């Protein structure tokens, strides 16, 4: 995994195949979450937000200092995992007949979110959460990319309007 850094932006690029994508997400979160924790070393982090931009192969993780207004991008730190395998999967989906495209897109997104949830609950991502002074706090994962409802991980999954 190759990392690029500047003051508040951190990018990791991976060339692993789709069969090892879960491992790449786990490694990424083990590094990305401590980067976010540094921005909140003296105060509580309100929310960590995860976004998926499959067409550009990006899983994006950033803090949301405005709390539950997740659509306001005023983060201190933004990290992203760029996966060529994810881009290739997305490109293949666009080649499918229209009636199969939505189902394939949903399966792809579910796979990414499952890898993310597994890391946050039982993997290296879960271990990295210990870097935060105030954990547990809400972690927002999009429930559905189209209606942009969010699920929060803070002991259990809940819907946020």
C-alpha cells in the first residue's frame, strides 16, 4: 500500500486484487484512523464519516466536526483508499445490461461496507479506534448511496434522518 500525505489529506493506493480487498481495507483503517485521532488529541471527535466513490475506486474516511450534519464537509483530516480493483469492478458494472447494473452495483457496495464493518468491529480498524480519546463515538456509514441515509456504529446500528 502506497501512502501520500500532506497536512490534512492522506491517500493510500493499493493494487491488490478484489480477492484481497478486505485485507487492504483493514490495513488502510489501521493507518487512517490514527491520522484522524491526531486531529482530536485534546477534544472529542464528534463523528467519523465513511463514503464510497466506486467510480474512482475511493473509500473516503473523514471527521465531521459539525456532528450529525454529515453533509457539511468541514473536516480537519480526510483520508482515502484508492483501489484499482474497485475501479475495475465499477467499470465492469457499467458494461452490464441496464437491468443487471443496479443489482451488481448494490452487491459491490455491500462488499465494500462489509469489509469496512468487519475491520471496525473485529479487525485492525477496531484496534485503531483505541487511538481516539473519546471512543465510543458515532461512526457514520452510508446506508444507501442513493438516499444518503446513514447508519451509526456506536455499539449498535441506528438510522439517522
